[in-house]
């Protein structure tokens, strides 16, 4: 352990995660978080006791309400959202689709969806599809891939033609941390609805969706919420919109009384109307362990550790890797939980790093993305990772 | 064990399932199948070894292809479908939505979706939503709730205005087993696309989707495929349609090269284009155990046991419950894997049966639905369940 680990009040939590006793340097917890040690046993016990023991009775006893119960927990622990506005279900992509369709339906007659060119591919692809099928056009915001969407850039793009603005809280490449309340206010001033993608921030950056007057948000649970590969996403709908919001995938779980199985669809009251099919119960188990741990620590402490880790990565890179450039904001207040450093040989370097059991991610153009999951990453791990980057780059540039 | 169990060549397989050594009489395996005993440990091991050990590398090593690999297995073992036409992902409802949108887009200019009034609620609700947003109208087939859609009924409904016909292979209430090749041919003669919902048949009734010239099909994996509560569904698209089929939820996992993360969406070649978001890997684990078991036995043997179980339920009901009426086809060739018996007091009876650890399901109007999952249900269990129904009905009708 370096001194930083000795001084870290959360250092002991690293032991709660599977595999942290190995030599692997894992710098991709923002793509797929490590499982907690309790999670494997939780899943086994669920199969044998709840699924196997309660069988169909489990639906009435607890599973039926899980989308809301787990959604409210995410809201309370991570989002700054009062109960009744968040549900879990479907993939991030499907929820983005439903939320974008909902937003566009809230602004009939408006003709544009605003999205930035550096938004995550799925956000852009879904927006493109929704625009096409609803007869709208996309207005692109051009952003520097090492930064993100500023108020100035957004102000140029929105106007009375804007139905929807689609933005990411933390940019997946640069880690640019958007100013959610300011950008939301700007879009509202133009009469537009805003959809925030929280995938790269939830569980790492504290938020206050209710206080920030957010309309709609969608987030992923397998990154900083450690829900496991392909764990279901969540959607937040502000209470003030719950009565008017509609979405096109009309399924039995989003209907008023699913077990009435009536002749016609009537959307459920509240945020359940964002649901469609049977809730992915098994997929919702893992993330509950991480929510409990974050709740114990508090999001402010998580963020403090996250900032310390990214500061350490930036300082160590400046020291060991002067031939790289920082592609993330230098100001911690504008930076999420990861750091991207650029070098022309980073694609090749990433392949070699993986061979040496150092696991960052690579993102075009030539970015090494260091995802520093706050509770499972140590400062020593970051140092060791960057020392290996130095060795690998030296080997590639003789 | 009754003689029927002694004579059952598959009787020993019941021991492979969690909870079959208890006194519970479980007659709802068509709503939620029992877990296999190996499944709990499979999930625990996955968390600790694959997710926890391989971390993000798991995507390249195997998870990325799981939707196709598991889809092809379902196709081979259960559907009579050659590889490359089936993928797993999303809920049944979301896949029904995508498949209906795909079908409607294949028949521009046509104005109607044909669906039967007794189809499962989600099928009807999704069809209603798709019709509304695409400017089509629904044409309803009226069916007897104790039967299903016949060729005569379908012939009256389809015509040159029909874009899409939505049908269930096995009706969720009556267990009516539709004649898939005949009805498909009828719809094709009218120039329509047919979407088959296989939720209540897959894993219990053998099928030959390729030979039957089926266009599109969607099915559920938590019923007879024992995937666990909310396990993801699958979609089948006939090879001849793969180049033209499109769906509106444009996500990164359905794009040509997900990790290229390019500026614009281009659908993947093949059936992957039906995918949208990150595959629900944890949710796909359980069903693989059941697929392996069905593969070992073969769908014909599964069906033989299923028919024997439903025949036994009908004969025992006729014997013990002459005051009930059969709401399922008497002819085994027209019947799926469950049996519904009606009595005016069945709603009250079901509540009392649950209190006595006999777990069937109730479906309006006054139907007791006995779901007889072929490999986990014994003949003695059916007898004991129906004896309890007799006692309960006697208690309710003094």
C-alpha cells in the first residue's frame, strides 16, 4: 500500500469485492464493476430458497414490486430522487428509447432532437431512430472529445424548435462532468424536455435530480453499481410529468392491473407505466449489494475517494507518462470517475497491457481510459497500472 | 408413486429440480418453472469465476456472443430452427414490440393487424400500441375462451388489408394448440406476415419453425425453459427475412460493429439486428441448464410425458370433479402442456388451495389452470392436487 491507501478511510472496503486479492490491476470498473463477495451466495440462495422455494408465490410476495423498490433505493442512495419516480427494467438502450419517445410525445409540433456528437453510441443511435420514426431531425452539438457539452454550446443549439435534448452526465470518453442544473435550465428556458444519461456517473458522482429539476433520466447498473454483465437499467421520471408521460411499448407490467388481464391497455398510475414486460428479477439481485454498501458509506464519501483516485492517476501520469496528453478535464469539479490519457500508440498498448494483467479500456481516438471504481480500486493499483503503461509504451517506442 | 410414475421413463428427472422432495404440489410450472438443482451453483460460480475473474474480458471471451449462442441452442433443441435465426435479449413484451414493428414495416400500405381477443394481454396491448402509432387498425378474432383460433376463424379475418397476424402457439387460458403451418399458410396466402408467440409452448411442445415457414416468433424462457423469474425472451426471424427486417430500438448491440462506436447506426447483418442493448448475461444462465436437460431427453419424449400428464389430469378430473367442466381441448393433438377446468367457485378455491400448499393458477372466467411442467411434475402430484381440489370445493359448497 502507498501512503494514500494507508490514509484512505474506505481502503478496507476493497476486500469486500471478488478478486481484489489477486495481482490483476483492474482499471475498467466503469465498464463492468467487480462483484461483491456476498453476491455469488446471494444468487445461489435466491435460486434455492426464493425462486425454488416460493416459486410463483414470489411474485405476490416481493418480486412484482422489485422494479419500484429497487428503483426507489437507487433514487434515495444515488440520485437525490424522492420515491415513486424511478423503476428498474429493460436494458439502458430500451429505456432510452422509451424515455425519448415519451419526451417527444410531450412536445408535439416541435421538430428537433438535440444530441452531442460525442454522446455514447447507443444514445446517438436511439435518438437517430426516434427522430426518423417521429418525423423530427437531429441537431448535433459538436464537442471536443476531451471535453463535453458546455452551456455556450447548448445555448447555440436549443430553440423553440427543440422537443428534446439528450445529454450524458459524464461523457464516456473524456469523463467531462456536465453541469446538470444549468444545462437543464437552459433547455427548459427553450421549452424543451431534457433526458440525462447517468450511465457513467451513477454510483460515482452524487446527484440531486429532484433539486436540479431534471425531467427524465436513464442509467446503467453494471458499471459503478456492480449489478453484473447486462444487469437491467433504471429510468427516472420527475413526479410533475408522471400523469402525462406515455411510452409506446405497452406491456402487461405497465398496465393498471397486470393480473386483471383486461381487454384494453390502460397505463398504470405513476412511474410503473414506464415498465413493459416481466421484471428481470434475477438481474436485479447483484446491484442491491452495491447499493447497500454505497448507502453505508454515503455518496459524498464515494465521490471524495473517486476524486482522490482520479487526481492520483493524473498526477502519476504527469510524472511517469509525460509523452501522453490528458483527455479529461483537469478540474476535478468537471470530471467524473474515470480518466482518459491519449498517446498515438494506445491501441497497441492496451492489447499488451491486457496480456500483462493490467485491464484498462481503449477508446478512439488513441485514448487509454482508466475507470477507477471508487470502492474497489486502490491507489497502489493505479500506480502499478501506470508503471506498466510506462513499460509497455517504452517497449513499443524503442 | 402411482403406477403411472413407475412406468414413466422420465420419472427420475424430477429429482433434478429444487424442491421436488417437499410436499408442495406445484401445478404452475407454465408460469414459472422450478430451478434445476445445478442452477444455484452455476450462478454462484459465474459470479465468482467468470464475472469476478474475467471481468470486462468476459465480453470478448464469450458473453458478447451469448444472445446468438443461446438463441441457436433454443432453436436447435426446441424450435426446429437452423442456426442464425434466433437471439435472446429483452423481455417478451419488448421483443413482441420489436417484432411487430418489424412486421408492419415489411408490409407498407397495408392497414390492419389481426389478433384474437383471447391472446395473452401483452400481445394484445403491444398490438394495440403498434397499430395506433403506425396508423393501422386492429381486427379482432372472437374466440371461445375454452378453444382457440381455427383456420375458419382466421380465414374470415385476413385479406389484402392485413399487414400482420399475431397468434399464440398455445393459448394461455385454454391450452388450445394452434395449427401453426396451416394458419401460417393461410396468412401468407393473404400476403400477411405472421408473428407467433411461443411463450406457452416452447419446451413443452415440439416445433419445426423452419419447416412450417414461420416468419417471426417470440417466446419466453421462464416457463417451460426454467430460466428464472424475468429471464430474457428470444426472437426468431426466418432467414429469408433477415436482410429486410428492421426494428426501431437502434442500440449499439444491434449495430454492425458495436465496439467501433461509429457516428451512425447501421444494423448488424443477420439476426443480431434484433438486439438493442447490452445482453442480459446473468439472466441467460439458468435456462441453459434446462436446455441441456431437454436436449438429453429430446422434445418428443418431453411431449409424450406432457400429453400423458394432461391426459391423467383430465381423466382424474372427470373422475373426482364431475362438477367442473374442461376448458381445454379434449383432443391431445390440439392441447398444449396445461389443462384448465372451470367451476364457478374456482377463484375462492385457488386461494384455499394455495393455503394448503397446492399451487395451480387461476384465470378468469373461473378457470383453475394446471400447468404440468413435463420433467418436474409427477403423476402422483397431479392426483394429490386434484384430490385437494375436491376437498376444497366440498368445503366451499356445503
